[in-house]
C-alpha cells in the first residue's frame, strides 16, 4: 500500500511540475537545479560492449542555466548516452545539462530486448544502491529498443513516459498485464525455485499516430529474458497466481460472441511430493462472472444461456492456464515459484532435487480445475419476464 502511495505521489509530482511551468509558480531552487526524471531506458550499446541509456525528463521552461527557453512544441527532453555503467553515463550527462537529474520520481525502467536477453542484473545494481531511487519503480521490456519507446509520442500525453505510466496503472483494471517492480524482480531473481516475469511494451503503428500497447509479458530465468508470453498466456498466468481482480472474459458459443465481466476471481497453485519425490501440481481457479454483452443468444432463457456461457468460460480459462504453464516449461523457467514452495515445505527434498529442477519442472503435468459461476445477466433481465 505504501509503495502504491509513493508511486501515485510521483506521478502527481511530475505532472504538477510540468503544469506549473506555464504559470511561473514553482520553487526557484527546484526548477533551477534539478530535472525530474520520468522514465529510463536501457539498451545494449550498438557495435560495442556496454549499454546505451536514455533518460527522459519533463521540460521546465528553461535550461542551459536559465538562459534559453525550450521549444514549446515538446514538453519533454531525452538524454541519451553510451557507457559501461549507468552511474558513469549519468556523470557524463552532467556535461549536457546544467541541472542535476533527479530520479526520485522516476516511473519505470524499460529494457530493450537485446539487453534483457543478455541479463539485467548489472543494470539494476545502480537502482538498488542509490539512495535517491525507489524500489517500487516498474520494470518493462520492449520488443524493440527502449530508446525507441521513449521517443514515441502519442496524442494522450505530452510526455511519453507519463503516457506509458498511466497505461501501466490502468492495466490493473483489465488484469491483462503483470506489474513487476525492482523489489519484486530482485527478490525472485535471487531466490531458488522461482523466476521473475515483467510486462512487455510494444508500439502500435496501425493508428494515425503511434500508441503504446502493454501486450503480454517476458519470462526470465534469473536475470535473463528467455522468451515472451502472449496476452492469453499472460492472462493464464494471472489466473494461476491469483492476480485477476477485474476485467472481462470473451467467449463464443456457436456463432454467438459474448463478453462477461469478472466480478470475483481467485487462483491457487499447490505442489505436492509423494514418497518417491515425484512432483504433482494442482491449479484451482474459481470465478464469478456477469453477462455484459451477448449476441445471438438473446432468445435463449438465462438459465440455459448461463450454463452454455459457463462451460465456454471454463474451457477458455483452462486453455489459457495450461498454455502458459506449457510455454514456461518450453522456456525451462519456473515463473510460478513451485520450487520455492517445495523448499518452504520440504527443504530436505528440495536440496536433493534443486540441481536438476529445470528438467523436473519440464515434466510436470498440472491438474487444472476451473469453476465458473455466471450469476448476473445484467439489467436487461428485468425486461424479460
């Protein structure tokens, strides 16, 4: 709760700083000495070792020691430089800006795909050690470069980083993407028997002006990205990990397309060991759904329509849960923390199998049970008497 509060404060602080730029009302010391960092991108350096770091700040009216005003057409500025370490790059950037880069309100760190595949632990070290940075900063990966993401403008916000930060916050209402911060990632990265996942951001260029999409997630083995999960597979992961709180389930019954709102949802994954240390896994999903849109079933009475939709939803959820589990086995990464759960309950058995856990994990055949209750036909029901 505390982390979420700090994150909200950070968003408001940056937005307020930008707004007050145009009224001239802001503490002179703040605007004249610091630049509020809104987003950070880290990519593999082109043609050489090291990294390329992109730092996005909101413009505050004046730069270059206050002698020049920035162009009013853009409300942000990207600083980009290559080097061996993030601290070294930040030090180098002091030669390009008269203001100290302030990371206390940074919203996220994006890792380009190539850098994520190399491993991001070295790049997290600075953010874990520096007293100014926060541990509740979101982590993201991109199917392109992080620099390209931070250079993409949309119509929704004058600052790309703030647009993306709001998009991340909105995803909780849809339960379609994972939320992973520095603390979450590091904890799983350093633990035995579990691996982290982080959200995947893409650029949608099918519209007149490009926009961001949070689409799927990236699976990691320790600190290295080993593959991607699609949106349906990501939803399957969220169901399994009890992280579905709202959103919709869309299904087809014959030629009928229906959309059901998730009113309640829960998921539980439980591993068991037999006397021969054979691992079995049980996944149980329960959901309460309400009909919000239904075509071609309007002439079917609710009890029967509800049963048809219930079966369709159970099959859809089951397929997504199974698809994600199987994909994680292909990648050989235990994103559910099954090994960690075994270690907590049976530490001696875990010690005997942890060195071969990847191979054991790949052979697990989970038992998946999904129970759906369709109980709310919506207010249209009052007209069908």
